[in-house]
């Protein structure tokens, strides 16, 4: 029996379609790659422990709306915020910035390939990983 339901489109498929159709969207999506990687890790941390945003805010010694902003993935975190997450949540961040025309020398090939975010901007590439 054939289903009359339309095929389901995944979030990734929608994003890919939008990137093809809208160069401004594509640039903004790439610009916020680090924010989305951090948001995903913070949300997972909170969920794994059954914390509310208020619980996490207390642990991080920051206002709860700042946790909401961090988890939205719509704002790149500052170095101070990344430092706070590292010290309070035992997260580790690696940021590599190198020219686009050469492979970075300070991180391994595996680390380059497994980066949570890769942002190409002009003549440089930023790779970001969180563990």
C-alpha cells in the first residue's frame, strides 16, 4: 500500500538547499559554525546530566539568559566564554588558523579532518574542535 505522505526532508537537506539558493545564508551559516559546535556540546553536556539551563548557569556562574544565548548557536562565543566552559565543564577546545594555500603544521591530519567546524574566510581557514 503506497503512502500518501510527502517525503520527509531532513534539517541537513533544508540547509543544503538554502545554501545553494542564498549566498547570504551560506556565508552566515559558515560564520556561525563554531557557535553551532559549541551549542551542540553544551546542550549535550546539560542533557547528559539532567541539568536545567538555570542549573548550568549556576555552575558556570553566569545569568541563565547567557546560557540560552550560548545554546542558540546564533552567536559566536568569546574567548572568555570558551575559557569558562573549559574550566567549569572540563571541555577542551582547539582552534587552528592557517593560510588556505597550505596545510596547517601544528595539528594532525586526523584533527584537521575531524574538526567540528571549518570556516574559510578570504585567505585563511579556521578549524575548531571541542572535546
